């Protein structure tokens, strides 16, 4: 065999090996069974407790005690995606949004990294993860847009960004009224041919495929989502809302509640615009009081079934909160 042919065969085998190795790396990343939880602990008066350590927690999955593999205290930095709704419904109070977003950033710890994303017809990254407050402030200032609402597309984009942040603690703060245009249109198509008596219970928010895709991706990374629900689009403020309008808005808000509850976050409803800054600051304070716990489930079957999670603190006077579980996919 000539030298050229021998060298060519060597290259083919080498690239084949590298390709298989790369595929193996991808499989390891996708199939990792590590479960990550952000955990808040408060006393009976609701005051956060931030001085606990790994030995203070006991963790159960489906009633079976689990071994805590990794523990991060409340001072460990976060990677946060701040998502701003710049669709047409927010045109009248953009300055309030900006000032409130500034307040949120000011309340974060210096080492927390923030990416700013805006969404309307499009989803735009205004700055990648950084702790440079000047860059973040500039992104908040230039956020702009109008048109339709691509909420779930923005959440998908945020999760893609967070996937590159490795083992850092992760959260999403999303300012929205919860009405995603494509999902709303699908809800309307479902309702428009029903009898009026059937409309209030026809939509099953928890079965939406787009929502569940976001939830599954959040589960895989241990991302906590905090929706801040804007006081826009509520048909209760209309003189004569139709049953379809009421049902669609209710479904949108229920999906925001599901996002928060499943990921261990909190849905904060903004009833008056002047409350927005206060609620942003409250979310920042909540982030700063979270522990992060990782474990590898003793039940390693990836059968798609629900796994219920329970966390106990060794002081019975303290109350812990985290996401209720995940689907083992």
C-alpha cells in the first residue's frame, strides 16, 4: 500500500473515531441523570434563612431518601436571563418597565451574571451573560419593539443560553401578560365552535405541548422561572367581555402559574404599574435566599413518569420550598 493511501486511511479512521467520541459526549450531556433544585427556606414569619448547610437538608424522591451530591449556599452566584415583553401591549409604560428592571439588577449580587432578552414579533439578545452593570443598563434602555407576542419562543431561547452556563445556578425572570400569540390563536380555534356552556372548561392549560417543552427543558437544567404578570389584556376590564376572551386570558395566566410552580418560582401579579419595581426587587431578594442542591436519583429509569420531590429541613420550625418534581425523560 502506498504512503498516500496509508495516510488517507489513517485520516478516515481518525475522523471516524473523533465523530464517535463527539457523539458519545453529546449522549452523556443529554442523558445526565443529575437533578438540580433551587431551594428556599423561611421561618414561620416568612423571613428567609440563609445560613444553612448541606447537613441541614434531607431529600426524598418518591419517598426514597436520596444522597445529596452537591450543595451550593445562598451566596453562590446566579446566571439570570431577564426577558422583557416589548410587544405592542406594553407601549404605554415602557419607562416603568425600564426603571423596574434597573431596580432588579441593582438588587442582585455583584457576581450574578445577567443576559437581557427582548421579545415581540422577534426574540433578540440585547446582551449576553455579564456582570457589567453598564452593559446591562444600556440593554434595558434600548429595549424596544411592537407587534405580536412570542413568549414561549423567548423562553426557549433563554433556556438555550442558560445551557451554556455550565454548573452555575440558573433562573429566568420574565415580564409578560402571559398571552403568547400562537398559543392564543390555537386556544381561539379550539373554542370558536363550542357551545357557550362548554367554553369555560374546554382549555386544559397543563396539556399544551409548547408549555411542556419549556418545562421539560427547565427540569433538565434546574432553572427556576419567575413570571411577573403585567396588568394588560385582562378582559375583566372590558365593558362586555366574551366567554372566549375570558377563557383565553384565564388559560394564559394559568400557564404562567404552572411555569412558576413546576420550576420552584413564584408568579407575581402586577395589579398596578407602580408595584412593578417593588416586585422586581422582591424576586431579586428571593434569588439571593436560594440554596442549590444536586442529586443523582436512585431510581435511574428514564420512563417518562412523574417523580415527586420532597425536601425537609432538620429544624421543624422552618419551611422549605422547591419544585414539586419532574418527569424522568
